[in-house]
């Protein structure tokens, strides 16, 4: 069949074949535009020469994303003898627990990366991967009259800032992180 369906053709599969055909008709112009763009920048040749390097850019579900975020997180702690340090350690423990939680595995890699780095993808080039760090800072003592602060991200410096004053329990941390990841982009103080 010309729509790309490769399964057994039968009346039972009619709806599946129709959905393949509809998807092909709907997506063909977008795919053609993507193909032209890839050729324009000689990316087709790059992908042919380095398929393993380029595969993560196009295949969803890289299970290593959450582990990648935790491994690349580098906290910027206050003096070890201060109360601020104890709160920062709690937040970093919440951070690690959040990404170890089974629920976080259901979050899309692109949204996690967008909320943590300002970019919806992991570094692909080996030298970028090696030098990649997410700086984690804590904001102590919000000066505004509000009940919730959400984490903020600085894409240029790859810095994630957590509002320590509003993160006293793991439940609060998890709620704020899930909200920021799912509804992020310009999500600051409420």
C-alpha cells in the first residue's frame, strides 16, 4: 500500500490503514520541508557519516535524560556552617529524589531539559557533553509577598535557581517541579 502500511491487509485493519494514509497526507509537506532544510545545511551527509551521533536528535525516549540531569547538576552551596547550607542540602536531596522517583520517568525528556537548561535537548557533540554542567543555586529569602516561587533557569549560563523559602518538604518540591516542567517557559513568581 502506498501509505507506508506494512502489516497484513484485512478489513480488521481498515482503520489503521486509513490513519496511516491520513498521517501521510498531513505530514508529507512538513517532512518535505524538513528534508529540504537538512539538504540546505548538508546535514543529510553528516547523518550518513555519523548515524550514531545524530540518532539522539531524532529518536524519542532516551532513558538517560533524567540520569543525565542529575549527573550534570553542580550545586553552589553556601558556607557549610550556616543554616542556609542545611536548607540547600535538603533542596539538593529533594532534587535527587525527584529525578529518582518513578513518576519523573514519565516526564518527557524535552520538557525536563527545557526546564533545567533552557534548551529542549541534551548536548550531542562529544566535546559539549564532556564540558556540560547545570549549575544549581538556591534563592534564600524571597522579598515579595507571595506563597509560591518556582524554579528559574538561565539558559546562557545553564543555571537553575531553586526558591529555598518555599521548598520545605519533598511534597512541595515535587509539586513545584512538576508544575514548572509541565507548564514552564517564563514561569517565575506567583
